C-alpha cells in the first residue's frame, strides 16, 4: 500500500499591511518559521481597489535570502540599486537574490484595476548569504505551462514537475534548496499526483475553490495553507475545481535568525547587517528612477519583527512610511527573541 503524505497543520493567513500601506494577507511568516524551512514567508495580495495597493513598496533593503514575486493580475515596476528595472505583469515572476544586500522598490504601474499575486521568501544557506546579489525578471513566455492528460493545467515556476506521465522543468532551479513552485489549476472532478522528493517540505495554498488531499477527511478550502509531512506520495483532487500553489523544498536545517528584512544564521550576523545598513555599507541605491527617490539611510527604516505568538503578524520586510528613527524590535530566532537596543 502506498504511503501518503499527511497533513501536519492547516492555517489561515492574517490580514495586515506592508510597504507604504499595501493591504495583504500574511499566509505564514514570523513565529514558528522553522516549521516551514527552507521557506520564510508567503504573502498574498489582491484587490480591485486602488487605495489598497497604489502606495506600493518604496525603497527597502534585504539580506540573506531570496524573494519570489508571482503576479496573477496587474503591473508592478521593480527598480534596484544594481540598476535593474523590470516590469512584473500577469503571469510573470520576479526572482531576486538578496544575498549580501539589495535595496529595491516595487511600485504599481497602474492606477485602477485588479492587482493580485504572491510573494514568497526562500532562505539561502549560510555559505551563500554574503554572496553576490542578483535579479531575474522572468516574463510569462519564459515560464513553462503544461496540461496533463486529464486536463490539469500547471504553471511550472521552479523545479521539476513530474506526475509519472508528464515531466517539465521550470524556469528556475536552485541546487541547495531544490524548490518546486507550481501553480495548479485542477478542473472539477479531476485529480493530480505530482511527485515531490522524499524529505522535502511541502506546502499547499488554495486561492480558489477547495481541494481534497488523499488520506485526509478535511478539505483544504480557499485561503488555507496546509503543511504536509516530509515522506510519502501526494494525491490531490477536487469536486468543484481549484487553483492552488504547491511549494516544496529541501530543508536547510540551519539556525534562522531574523530581524525585519535581514535573515541570517546568528545574532552577530544580524548586528553586522544593521551596522552595514546604518553606515550605508549594505549597498547604495543607484537605479535610474523615473521619479525622485529619497536616499535611504539607517534612520529611514524601522524594521518590525513579530513578537507575539498570539497576536496578528506584523509587517516584516518593508520600509516604514513614517520613516521612524528608532527601533526596539527584538531579533527573532527560531526559539527565542533577544532584545536589541534602539539605534538611530
């Protein structure tokens, strides 16, 4: 009898805002992040109200991980300190490796209509956290889209899709974490059995409809995330039709220490990141912006870390529009938080 992956937990995201006031849902991130290793955070954003997204994400820093933005609808412009300019639009992906340090902005290229998509944070191994930063603007035509024999459509963003009959390599490969990132569109009455390597973390997030996971009695409904066991086969079906993200990867098994937009392996490395940013050594903004950009300095940024296991998730990774000078947020580790004196 085939062993099936079991559901370890199901959770709903928390509504919050980020950047300069963009409304979104934090599906996971912050407290208990080690349970999602090698992934650090997943946000879903989506609205047809311009006031919910028009302020965008002004210049802000990152260090120690990768950000993956997948756009379903809408248009967002990326600019960064390396001079990269990219237009993220429906069906496209922005894959950014922060590594040693990136300062970038993501601003809407529309004043009305729907803006919808996801941002995933993928951790880097310690050996790569201080490597070179990079950016890949992956237009829709570069991302494989395939259909199984029974009519399931798959957008293969990263990794290898394999259901035993159809194989397709995605637009991105990463040898350390071996991520698989698929957008599955399953018609009513259909099923799919994608292969995931043994030992890999598996996350399922439904953004339309509901899905049945073989071996489980509880359906996974819209806006719910399931975290699955690391061994066994995966079988998905739906009576009503469903759209969901399948996100899987090889756990790094390294210490995770996070302070806002910086994710490293130790408190000392976080403190170094703060010193680098405060002294303008993280990097320097030098993009060819079409509009004036206020130079970023340490005092412009107020990182916020989630400090409560019961309260809602707090913004983790974007510049504070109030440009607060002081910060008392703790450094967040996988099992404790260590207070850090304010800096200015």
